[in-house]
């Protein structure tokens, strides 16, 4: 039996996610026979390199913590954009952020 998916046009993303969420601009859908509210699959943005990119060596205290890396690089106001660190380095799991690794900090996002 096929799963039904319909657009949830009357719902606002901001009712479900913060303004730093990667799902903020994703379409909201009803999924399945019980009309579970969810988002369409997130599609990663293409990698964009910039002259303002920085590079950072991950220390033991920053290992597995993209939120702390973002805080160190941009300040507390940007910690919600931790997923941009993951995207910029093609990581799919925070366990990829190991001490001793040099990562790219995007200058533009």
C-alpha cells in the first residue's frame, strides 16, 4: 500500500522550528494515513567556497560539538547554525568532528 503525502498549506514553519533551522524554508507535509506533520526531506546546499572562509583545528574540547565550534567562530548568536559547519565539511554525523582535524568555517552562509 502506498503512503499518502499531501501539502500542509495552512501551517507555518515558524510554528515548529526556530529561525536558524535548516527546515525553515522546507515545505510542510502530512505523511501517511494518520496525517503526521513533518517536513519534506532536507536537501543540502551545494558547497560554496569564499575568500572569507576560515579554517579551524578541532581541539579535544570542541570534539563532536559543532555548536561550540560555531560559537567560537561566530559568537553565541550563531550557535543555532551548527549544521552549516556540518554542511561546509560534508559531514553527516557529529562523530566525524574529531580532535586534530582541520575543518572549514564558512565565511558566507
